[in-house]
């Protein structure tokens, strides 16, 4: 049996909306061209869960580390699994707000832990997640399932 890897992703609506819809702008990131699973994909911010942290702690660390923002978790959106070549990815997705301006120039490589450094971030449409969801982006699938009624397998 393949081992599990644990990850989180988060949806942040523009203007700090807590009750967003598929028509609202959300925070999107562009993964690096060297990414093994999703090169250059536009998706949601996400991060691995370190062995000593909870899912919620991973969200807060990831926001600070990858986007230079302090996040407030305001809700749980869903969870899913995706089989990859060497593991089964288990992801939980959260709804967050922030009063800070996201900036990938603020990324802080960690103390030996592998993190994905994003190329860019912007406020965009959920439609921009469709290409990644049709690939192997679990965070995009979870978001589109929740907000658009799409039925991507998770």
C-alpha cells in the first residue's frame, strides 16, 4: 500500500468575503515551471503538513511562508484523496481571510523542508482552476466541487 502524504489548501476571496460564490474573485497562484506534478499550473495556495503540526497550523504557516500574509481560518470546505505515483495525497481545504496583501516575493524557504515556491499570485476567477482540475490538482477539484457543483473525482 502506498503511504499517505498530507496537505492543505485554502480559498481566499477578494475583499475578505466570508460567503463567496463561484462568481467572486479568489486568490490564485502560479506554480513553478519545475514543479513535478503541475508545472506552470494556476491553482490555489497549498502546502504540505509537517509531522508536528495540525492541518490548521499548516494553513497558517503556509500563508506566511509562501504569500507573506497572516491568515484567519473561517471555515472548512472539504477533503479528498488523490493517488499519485509514490503516495496517496490527502488534502483538507479551508476558507480563509486576510487583511494583508499577498506577495510571492515574500516567500521564505523553510529550514530544510521542501516547499513549492510560486511564480506569481493574482486575484482571478474560479474558471482559471479548470485546467489544473482536469489535470491532477486536488485543491482545484475540491474548490470547483464546492462552489460550482462540478463533479471531479476526489
